[in-house]
C-alpha cells in the first residue's frame, strides 16, 4: 500500500544522501554539500515546493576509506566524485550502510552557474533528529528515494550501576578533553546548543556527543550509531574518547616542549619543529630535510668531473635550495632540477671493446649476413684501436621491414661493450620529447637523450633511434628539426636541453637510426647521417637464417628441445630431499610446483626436425617478403603444431602403457619430421602458387618485366593488344594520332612511362620502315593483378618492347626478362632493386636478363651464386634492348 506518516509524524518515505568520512549523529548540526548538478537541481526544486523538509544520511562504505581525513580548516564534507554521490553504477543497498540518521533541513543555499544560471551545487544545513534503517530503494533517482524505518533504542535502566559509572566516566573524560584542548572546548560548546537532554544525562545522547567530538575513522563512528544497547554504545564511545584524550595530551606535551625551546618571535620555525616532533612521536619520522637531500646530491657528484657551466649551475641551485622552505612553490621544482643535474653521468664512460675478433663473434652469433653493417662496426673498432678512443658516429640503417635493423642495434652495443638505449620517434610530434620542456611548466621533464644518459649512467652509450622516417610534425613544432642539433657531430658536443639548460656532451654517443625508406627523411637530417642500405634476404640467406637461428629458437620456445635437455638433467641428478615438494610450504603455488616436478621425469623424449626442403618450400611459396619476420611466424606455427602432436601421441602411448601395465620399460624417443609434402597440413595452402603467369611460350605483345616490391621482387608481365579502328568513310585519311588505353591500377609515373614507350616504339618502327600499325589500331596495355597498385619508372623498356612485339607480331622469348627506364630519346636509365629483381628472375626461370648499363656495378656486387646460370645484357640505349629481344626472330626470318 501507500506509505504514510505514523502518529508521531515519522515519514517512511525519504530522500537519501550519502555522507563521506563521518556519519551524522542525532541532535548534531552539519553542513552538507551536494556537488551533483542533477541532485542539487532536484533538491532545490523540492525545497521550493516545500516537499522536502528532511533527508536521510547514510555513510558510504568505500568512500570513507578512499577520501581520508579532512585537512585542518577544511569542511568535513568535501567535494566527492559525482560517481560516488549519484551512486549510478552500484546497488545503494550494498554501498551504503544500512543504519543512518534522519535530519531536518534547516537552511538551503544554492550555488548558481555563471554561464546559464542553473543550479550546479547545493549547501544544506541539517540537524539530526532520529536514527533510521534503510529498508528498500524505491527510486534510483537522482536523488535516491528510499523507504526507511525508525530504529528502536533499547530502554536504559536508571538503577543499572554499570551504566551510571560508564556515563559519569564519559562526562568526566569530555570535561578533561575540553580542559586539555581549547579546540574541543569550542566544539563541545557548539554541539551543546542542540543537546536539550544533556542535563538529564541521557546515555544515548552522551554517547553521540562523545563520539562526534573525536577524530576517529568513519567506520568506528558508524559502530556507535548502529549499537542500540545504551551500555554498549556508551562503552564504545568511551573507548574512542579515551584515545582522543591520549592524543590531546600528547599534542599538549609536544606543544609545551616546543614552546620552551623556541622563542615567540620564531613562530614559523616553531611550527616546523612541532610537525617534526609529531611525526617522531607517531613513529613515522623520516628526516628528509634540506640538509640531508643536499648531502645526497653532493655524494652523487663525488668522483665525477663536472664541466664548468654545469658545476656553476649546480652550486647556484645548491645555495638556492638551502634557503627554500618545504612549503615554497619552488622547493619541489628546484629539488627535481638538482636531482636530474646530479644524476647525469658527467665524464663517466664505459670501457670500449677493442677486440675485432670478439666483436665479430658477437655479431655473427645473433645475425646472419648484414655484411655492410658488420664491416662498418669493425671499421669503427679499428679506428678506435689506432686512436686509443672511440668517437661517436651517426649511422642510419635503411631497408625493408624484418631484415634485422632494430635487433642488430643491441648486438652492436654488446660487441662494442656499450650500454644500449632505444626509443622510437615514429609518430612523434612534440619537440619537447627531444629537447625537453621548460622548467616553468608543471610536470616538466628533460628530453629522451637526457633520460637515456641518466638511465645508462654512461656518456658513451649506443642510442638506437627507431623509425626515423616516420617522425611526425604537429603544432608543438618539428621534431625532425630538433634532431638536427643532436645528430650533428659539430654541434652535439654542447647539446642544450631546455630542461637542464646546461651544455651536455653527446659527441661520444654512437647514434644508430633505422628507416624503411629515405624519401620521408628531411634532407638536412639525412645529410648528417651515414646511410647503410640493407637489401632483402635471398633464398640461400633465408635458409641459413632459418636453420641457424629461427628453427632452433622456435624449438626451444615451444619446449621441443628444452624439455629433452631438462629431462636428461633431472634423470642424471635426482632432487635433493630438502627440495622435494612434500617438504615445501602448503600454499597453492608450491603444490602446483610440486606436481610439475613430479611429472617432469615422465615427459617424452622428442626428436623434432624440420627438413631443408620444407624450409625452402616455405620460403618460396609462403614467405617471399624481403625480411624474415613472416618466416619466423610460420616456423613458430609449425613448431606449435608439432608440440601439439607430440603431446597427443605421448598421452595416447601413456594410456596404452597403463592399460598393458608395462611401465617398467623405458619409452622410445618420439621422432617427428616435417617435410615439403606436410607443409599444407601445418601452415595451410601456399600463398603463391606459381612464379609465372604464362607457363608456355609468350604471345605477341607480352613481355616479362621485373619489379621491386615489399616482398623483395617479382616478375611483372606487360600485355599489349590492339583492335582495328572503325571508319565511317573509307576515303577518310588514315593519319590518325594513335590512342593507348592503360589498365592494371597503374600510378601516374607508369602512365607517363607508357606514353613515352609508345613514342619510342613508333620511332623504332619508323626506323625500320614499318610505321602505320599504331595509327591504324586502338592500343590497349595491361598489367595483370589489377587489384595491386603499381608505380615506378622501371617498366619503360618492358612497355616499349611489348608494343613493338605486338606491332611486329614477334613473340618475346619466355626466358627473357628486363627492367629499366627509357627516356624520350631512347636512353635506358638506371633503376633500383637489382638484387631483388635478379632473385625474382631466377625464381621465375628467366635465364636471360636485360639491365641498364648504369646498373652493371650493382650486378657485379651480387653474390656469385646469384649470377650463376644467368646471361645478362647491359643496355645504354633501347636499340641494344631491341637487338636482344628480337635477335633470334630476325635471324630465323632471314
């Protein structure tokens, strides 16, 4: 039914508000702050309509511990978070204490918004009337509408001597606290105005008064509120009061000690000493004064040769810091600044390695190939041997993803005996990340290079700046321009960080930058770096990397090799008695460890092998990328499936052994091999099914080109065909400009190359008295795999040859592939990616190649095994390409 007021005027329907830190007691006045705009607006509306004259206050369970005690001079009800106040995400019956206080609203003071004039907060002066119980939530609100019931207190007996004694002791303690501490005297005087039953010494009233005078935790005060037995309630309040009395006496003792020691005209110093004594008495004294901090800073500088400018700045900050008070705004700022200045490794260097053989062993241990980088590091060490010291350099490794640019940085640091630090500038847009913030900013910090020196504690680390080609640019400046000073050998000997504001010598740092392309690196920054290019790995190199690094590492990772070695060690050396799980602790972790140690001797012996033909097929048909990252993923996938098969077979063998009771026989080692035929089972169908689009002879107008891709290189077929033009009038002259339609998702550069190729092809036909074909036909040129974007100038000679093959009706040999840019006058210009294109040609079975004459040097630098079996022609003009492409056909026709 509908809730109604009872005969005493008690209304079971009430608005509930959470309190934080402390509950409200009956007959006590308190100011409640409502910071939620929603609740404030609703309460103000109800107050104006006189629909709310009382509210019920319940202590929040979790907020009391989260918010802590209020500071001196601060209201008890501070601004809590809206989430806690509105109770939107939790059940009010769970987060609020079930016992609270109904309070009469005496005054409401709204706080208006200056923007729109709405009520955004509320202050209410309330006076506690009775203790109530939260029975039911009627409406979540906000504000929260609840059903409450009055808590009946146990009647007290006037003849109970224990109750009388406790009551008088409580009153005596209250008077003693008022005598010891003036602040309690003022507090009690204020509370006494609302306690009309004080003269009659009503136990519940006295208990509530005593509890409200203490600074106890909210949960302790809530216990006083919830107890209904007057004797128990009074006893609990008396315990809190006694603790407060001891604290007040201790505070008075400390105050007297300080007043005797210090004079009245040194009030500021007296307050500091008083705080120190309080901490000492409470056992939380940590002497972290300015003198101790300064001594710690000076100890850091012992044994360091600090440069003159930095030393002057440090001494100046020492003098400044010694005169600052802890409460000063500059205290923490100066302390942080000194912390960074004294933590820098001034003139501290790690010992470099001058052993070429040892460095080579470390580099070869972790990486295969990368000869250019290894040779450069050997040169760096050799120069250091002759000079007696190593100077800093700025190197830039450029190559496709997955070739080991980043991972070799740590190996180089180990080979040189230097500390290693890496940070990425990919997407970096704030100059402060490089140069640091100004100290005037809140939360200011030095830049990455100063953080590096502090972490490594050496002035000559190896710093790897990753993804330098992907550095961003935002409204905070241009970080690439900020790197100019850092990566300039003539400037970084006095690098100025905005935060430190003193010169820092970075000339002994070996900077190693990594990038995928050079196009996006600003010219001035690129000019300061020594570029070392890394080409993609070919088949033989990938085979070596897989056999020596990737397969063993993956085997150990999944336990196919490591488990076998550990099993042998376990069998050879049984566990000591004191290390057995039975004598370990009984916690869950020890039990799991004990069970694991018991089954380790029963683990299978495995001989897992991935055959060379499987690795070769994996590289050829699944992982054609320039790097080995995708190859590593496929090998790890194979090893995981091998591990699964091993465990399945072992479990089946163990079950059979248990059934036949032949446990005494030692199990034979399990052997698992993965060959080329089994690859489909482990890694699925091949990604690449064929290297050639045309398995037989090529039709006229089709030429095999070579292209560089992110996967290292591939063949690119150029197809050309023609249709006769339609003529409405047979007597119309045939001199019509040729038209060429280009398809295959070609970029602007390739489209322009097709126009140049058409012009060069027309000139070639004119020179051979065969002109007229292009004017009489509509020409179409297509690059297969139209879903793949293609662009670049290296298809010029291929397009020209395709158009000539179409016009002359002479097919091109199947094993001929070509690449090169053609100019308007027929010049064959140099292109890039010769190694990748050669690998792609060998993979497609092309034995005869045509390269630009300018790329002869690039081809000569290729390994011998890549050149074996190939016939390479180098052309400087298209006439030479024509002779190679149509030589056999012309000879046969003659």
